[in-house]
C-alpha cells in the first residue's frame, strides 16, 4: 500500500513500511528557506510517530539535495530588520530540523541526489546512513560566507571523517564529489541517478524487516554514546552570533549575491 501527501514543501510518501520525504523547493535548489525547515520537522514527526513506518528516506526533488541556507532570503530578512541577525528566531527552527532527524526513533537514510552544500551537507550528515548519486556534491561552504558551520556540522562531520579531515573541509570550504565522499565514508555507496532511490528503498526495506524495538534502541544508544548534540548546536549558535557581527560575514553574503569572490579583511 502506498500513501502520498504534501506537507508544505515536503512530499511525504509511504511505501512498504518506508516513508520517503522529498524536499520540494526545486526552484531554490531545495534551500532551507520559506517553510522548508518547519515542513521537514512536521514530516519527520509524522514518520516518527507512525507505527506503519519502520524506516525513513530523505531526498530532494530536482537537481539538488539541498543547497544549504537560502542566502538571498536571509539577506533580505536581515536588511529589512535593520541588518540585525535574527538568530534568536532562526536558531530554534534550525536546531529542530537536526534534532527531528537525529532524535527520531526511526532509522533515517539520506539519498543524496545532487548538491548538498553548507547546511544541506549537514542535513545529510544528520541521517544515520547516506548513499549518493554520481551527481552528488558535498561542501562545508560556511567560511566562504564569513561564517561557521551550523545544523550540527561541527558535531557530525568529525565523528564521520575524523577531526583532521573535518577541519580540512571546514577550513577550505572546498567541494568534493560523490567518489571522494565515498572514500571519506561520508556516504556508504554511490549509485547512478536512476538507481539511487531503488537502492535507498532496498536498504530501508532490509532495515525495516528487522525487530523495530531493537533497531530503535540501537540508534538511541549509539547517539547517546557520542555525547550531546544539543550542546554542540548551542555552541554553533554562539559562534554564528559573533560571525554575524563581522564585516567579513556581510562581505560573504554580498559576494554570493553579486556572484563574485569575497574579499575578507579579518574584521
């Protein structure tokens, strides 16, 4: 039996005990703006509390998985508010997205169909398992905007690739392709674009066939043993508050919108 519904900007579909959540802002490359953050939380909460769902797949519609924060929308919002960062309002929404995935009792697979940049990469990292299309790209683009990682990136990435490689990706902001992500164990498999979702469903069904209570407790124990994601999210917000007050951050935003390389001056 298959059920499908739209939860705002997320398409929600259940097949064979697996919920497929598809980010649906293709015109914005599924950037985390509009109502997408809230809609992801709503969709994850629905999957988490549905006894018919035993595993969740998170993917994106169109060419991108998630291009990160919607910088155009963020710039317009900050400007309309006299240039004052609105992290006190944005951070709780952002944190709820990460926590809805990490703290969901259901196992979550990210099927990364295209670009996963900045917060979009960290959205994928919040999933328990990741597989990627050959077209996928990953980048911690924050430093190129004069900022630090959010959406749990400083917590998640070092635990997957190690501290040195995590800092390499964070310091440089460089983009890596699916094959390099596979070598770094960011993803567990790389599939063609056509085979990505079938492979994700096959893995999800394999998980769903096992004892649900044992699977859910296994997830809970593993993440508890890694330490506190909530403390990491608070530290990221504190660091971003500092960055948002810098000229470099404003330059990073301007350069992105003007499609040029930023010139950072360390102030």
